[in-house]
C-alpha cells in the first residue's frame, strides 16, 4: 500500500468518457507506489497552474552517451528548496528501440512490465513520436539496473540529442501486399551500421531514418526523416482480372470513374473496351467485366498508390521493386518545416548487395552531414543553406530531373560550366550504353 | 580507487523475426490483397491462400503495466499471443482463424478498448509528452488526446469519414506531433520573459543567439550581468530559445494559446504530401478538457464529413472547394495572420485570377 493520494480534481475529470484513461492507469499504479502518488500530484499542479515543471540534466548508463531523458522536478518548497513531490523528484525516461514494425509476443511485453514495475514508475508509452518504447519514470539510481535487464532481453537503447536516432519501419512485408522492399531488413541493417552514432552523440544535430514500404508512407517518413526510404517499383502495375471483376461487381461504374479514374493525379487511367486496350509494353490493364477494362499507362503513373488503395488486389505494385530515397524532412525549427526531397529516384532493393548499397549511401549522407552542417542544423536546413547541387556533389550523386518539380524559373545562375557539364553527362550516358 | 564492476552494454539492434505471428513469418513478402470485413478488422490473404485477421483497438498510449498485462491476457486468451502497435499507438492482434475475431472484439470492448481506427475512420491522435514528462511543454498531451478521443469515440469505431483522418497534438511549436489532417499546436503570443539573474550561468549565449530564426536575440549586460535581450518587435514567439536557455521562459498560462491547422498529409496518394495550414488561433489553454479546441475540431470534422467526396482527404477536399469556401462552411474567420510572410511565402499567394464565387 502506498501513501494517500493528493487531491486531483482536474485529472479526475479525465477518468470519465469512453476512451481509455491514462489517469485511471496512473491511479492504479499509485495504489502500490508512492512514486506515482507524487507524480499525480505533480501533474495536477501543472493542470492547475498551466505550466510544465520538469527540467533536464545529465543521467546515463555505463558505456553510452545518450538514450536516457533525464527529468528533475522544479516544484520546490520556497523556503526549504526541497521538492514538494519528493517521491517523484526524479522522473527519467529510457528510450528503447522497438523491433522493426513494432511486433511483439506477449512474453516480451510482460517481461517489460515486470522490469518496469520493479525499477520504474510502471508507466510505458508504446510508442513515443521518436518511435521508441518509452519506459517513463525512473530514479537516477534505478536507471542502470533497469537498463541492464532490458538489454539482457536483447533490446538496445535508442538515440537522443545530436545523434542518429531510433528509426521506424512500417508493418511492410510482414503483412502488407503493397510492400516494395524488406523494410525490416533495411531498418536493421542501417541501425546496426550506426550504433556508435546512436549511442555516442557527436553529430551537429539529430539524424533520423524512416522506412515506408510504399507511397502511402505510413511511417510519415517524408515529413519526419532526414533520410526517408519509401518503397516504389519500376515496371508495370500488377493486375488481377478476377479481383478486378469482383471489385466492379460490388462498386460499379460510377465509383470506378469518380473514385478511381478521376482521382488519378497524372491521368494515367482510362476505361476502355477490352479489345481496344493498347498493346504497348508499358500498358497494363485489369478486366472489370467481360467486355471492359481499366487501362493503365505505366509511363504516366507516379506510383502514388491511390488506385491501388481503392482496388486493392485488383491492382498492385509491380515486380521490379525498390525504393525512392528522399533527404531533408524535418519539423519547424529553425527555417520552417521541410519535406524530404528526392536524391535517388529509384534504388533496387532485392539482393543483399542492394541493401549494402543503401547502407553505404546512408553512411555517405551522415558523413557529409557531420562534416558540413552547422551546430543544431538538420540535414534539410543544411541543404537549404548550401543548395541541393552542392549536397549531391558532396555525396557523389548525379542530378536527375526527378529531383525537381520543374527546372529553375529565374536566370540568376552562372552557366559558364555548361559545355563541360553536357560533355560529362553525354560521356556517362555513352559509357552506360 | 576501486570502481564497481559495471556491465558493458550489448550493442545490437535486433530483427523482428522472432516476434512475428507465425503466419506473418511464413508469408513474409508474399501477401496478395486485403479487405476490411468491418471497422477495426483487416483481413489479409496471401498468395499461398493463407489468411490472417487483424483486430485493431485504441489505447491510451501512456500505459500502466496493469493495462499492458490486460492487453496481453486478451492476446493469450482470445488471440494467438502476437501483437503489434501502429504508429498511432493502436494495438493490433493477429489471428489465423476468423472464428476468433468476434470473441476477441467482445473481450477488447468489454475491457474498455475500442475496436476501430481502420480505413476511413478518425484514428488515434499522434500524441506527444506534455506536462507529464517534457521539459518545455506549453500544454499537456495525454489530457488533450483523451478529451479529443472521448469526443471522437464513435468516429474511431466507424468508417464513415470520406477518407482516413489523422490528427496530432503538439505541446509547443516544435510540433513533435507532426503534420496531420487536423493538428492542434501551442502558439505562444508573447516574447519570452527573461530571468537575467540566471542566464549567464545556465545558457551558452552564442548558441541561444544562433537558435533564433529571426535574429531577434542579442547579448546584453543587464544589471551588470551578462545576459541576453530580445527585440520584441522582431520576435515571432516561437519558443526556440527556451530549450537551450530555460531562463527565457516562453510558456505562459494566459498567453500561450492553442492554434488549429488543417490539410497536412504524409501520404503520396493522389496529391503530393503537404503541410497543414493555419485556420484558427487564440484558443485558450484550458485543462482538463480543452472544450474550445474540441468544439472547433468537431466543427471542421463535421463539415468535412458532410461535404467531401469519397476518398478525398482533408487537403484534397479543400483543394477542390477552395479556401474561401472552407472558411465559409466551417464558420471560421479568415484573418491577416493566415497570410504567410515566411520565406517562400509568395508561393502561397494566389498569382492568378482563379477566384471562386
């Protein structure tokens, strides 16, 4: 039995209503832990005064320079300077990297619970916006033993501060027919390559990887990742006549026209009599009934995923799969939010060597970032400052028209290297032919 | 001096193979299609003919160990012991037998975990840390999310929106919650209040000066002590100086307001990914249930639900009807604060005579 609860009239109001209540969960923990009794008091104080009261500091584990988020209370008695909520005076978080795709068996989750009940507050967030399992609420003293037991289970600590950060990957190949590469494999290979940069922060600022299996980008990679790996394919869309007819029988022509054909962003779709479907190599078609088909011009298609999302199974990604690599997504500070932009339009991801090349590219990009970014500057901000061309030259990638929405519209550029550049491109084309 | 023997960490990032449901492992990369038999349930079919059903349920994300054990008990008793979590903190149970779906749903709902969040529903809010754990929060996260999801409970459980709806909340302008169809974000309205007694000891002043996006901070001597001063006419109240320099207090119970942004989209489906746009600000930071914020979120969602066509995300819908009609239909005022003046702002102005009447 723990000590008596502080009155929490505001938090109590968050116990009503149908959605699962974190307050009810905290109160359950508070039955056994003075730590959580004081945490509830601390949080109620924030609700009353509308301010936060945790400050950072330095807490870590042996061998690592990051991964623990230290929190010390700032609610102090004015006379004595002592914490008002003394049992929750320290409330550190351990960031632990989840398995790719965030799959678990119950034995693992139960073991997490046992460890965190023993050493911590008993509060676990699955998962933080960083992608980590957040073991929330631990005293300085208990950080090391809790970490030792979690690490013994086979889990490693995530990133914090100016480091390579914990990555995230979608459910992908494990349970999704839209998956265009082995997201978990890419995730694991990249993270294992950067463990030192995760655990010993020494970069200008954070660097994040995210892995989404298709353009639906369930991991929000384009927005959140410094290097986003987003699945795509080069060949024709896969079609299945049986499932196409099944879809059409259920949904009909109005939905096919309004929800599929008209919503294609590049007008790559047309409904045709099956006998009139073009025979070119880049055309694919799915039958919708015995006489009509949906024709896809795969040269016009940008692999946005819309028609595939609507007619799942009838349409699907092709066989020649891989990923587009985008660089420079980040949140607002300092220059305003940026989305990642294309630096590799297509990278084949089939063989072990393909994945090694992905790791090599990631290493090049992180090395360039480490050398060239200013302190507290994200990759996207660095590229904004130096220009995409300088970045591409720095990491040894050739410019490609897929990297832009359109060529420049202003004349403020020196072009006295034009002839040499054209000669270089032509020589390269010739060598590749 | 003898040091205690410290354990060296084992540095290795594990793969997920041992955690996969056996049917997911067996059909890895070999799925054919999926459908949704009902809201909250996905049915995947593999090229080998194998089938799995996934039941998705909402959680509070910040979970006590008792809740996690309860979720595990349900997994062991009604499912097959394997679960996963989505990016929005929903739990997914994977089963290989359709007969298990209904009892599993019943067990989840009986224990207070709503089944839903799939397809064109309103899924769980992307959730940050807030007053519970963050060192710079202007507001709470868990409480905002709880009150929003209470209000949108039925929209989580049903698939009645034109397309999927993704929400986020952020407790400061750093926007950890991320881009979303509707995002609720703290918007400070006053420059930081500086405690000049502490700056010299706590803050690395050149780093703080460098952090300001509008170069409004400069070193200064205040009362004979080295400190920093803010050009309040330049200051955009973003709060970027506060994390590296806590004596520059930006959070204010009265003047840290909430703003609402709409039309953010990470997916490439149809239109390219887009940022959310400001549609309301000046809302009070009003715990424990933030009713003013919830009322506007609900109003926007109701308008979208009534007016958007099937498969139009929030951004697609507004693209079609135009911003003037968005403001007209939602009853929200369009103000001068919505006209962008940051870098690249000219691309957000209407350089055409495309005007809807």
